[in-house]
């Protein structure tokens, strides 16, 4: 019985690794698409075309230095527009 359990313990992970393997491919981004973080969109394939489905607005900070002082302002990457005003950080 012990030998059978050992063989089973070796066999099951091999089968799982074979059946659960996924294929991944690199996809190039067109030059006219703005940068978005990888977790911002979900890619959906419809008849061979990739369509990006946004989950929510992606908002991040933009920084600039003026006269040795650092300023920041929020930017909505999904809508490509500024949020609020520049503030000293």
C-alpha cells in the first residue's frame, strides 16, 4: 500500500502540470496607445482581435521640479486629463 501511495504522489503532480499548463505570448503595443499599468485593463479576444476592457479609471501622480522644489499633481491615465492643481510635496 505504501509503494502505491508513493507512486500516486509522483504521478498526480506530473499529470496536473501537463493539464494545467498555459500558453502565453508576448503582444506588442501600438505606438498610438498611451501607457497604462498592466493591471489596468483586461484583454478580450473576439474573432482574433484584442479588445481592452477598462475596469476603472487609472489615476497616478505626475511630478515636476521648479526652482529646486518638488511639485505633484494627479493625472487620470484613462481619460488623459489632469485632476486638481499642482501642490508642493
